């Protein structure tokens, strides 16, 4: 499964981590703990348990993962649009100054 996580400066950016799984395990003191592992790490570690690996669920993508994907895509589109607009503005100013120089009357 895919899961959302916070990253960046002060955790303000949503990112996706995965594919992976949560593992629920018992601590030495008897308490329970869960931890996220990437799927490659699960495949590497699981055989040492001597248990069959649970089959990944076939449920549709979770709503918060869809929302995170949309947010990430919109952020990339927004940043791309800003970069294109700045490049167009710089090009227009540069070309405008070149035209002004070539159109000055000679006299």
C-alpha cells in the first residue's frame, strides 16, 4: 500500500511513501508497536519469521492517498507554470530591449 507522510521544512509538504506495509509487533515489555516498512525491506526480513507473508489487499487506493497524489500534482503544475511565466517575462523584456536598440533613429 501507499501511505502519506510529511516532509520538507517543518513537515509542511505532503509526500507519498511506499509501496510498503505496516508491521504490528510485540515489544519485549509486552506492549505492541507498529512500524512502516518499504515492501523491499518486508520481502528481505519476512522469511526469517518462518510465517507466510500476508497477501496485499486488493482494495482501491485510499482516499487520502488520492488526495495526496492530487495535491502533489497540482503543486508541480503550479511551480511549472510559475517557472514558464518567469521565463516568458524575462524573454519578453530581453527581446523588447533588443528591438528598442535596433529601432533607434540614426541621425
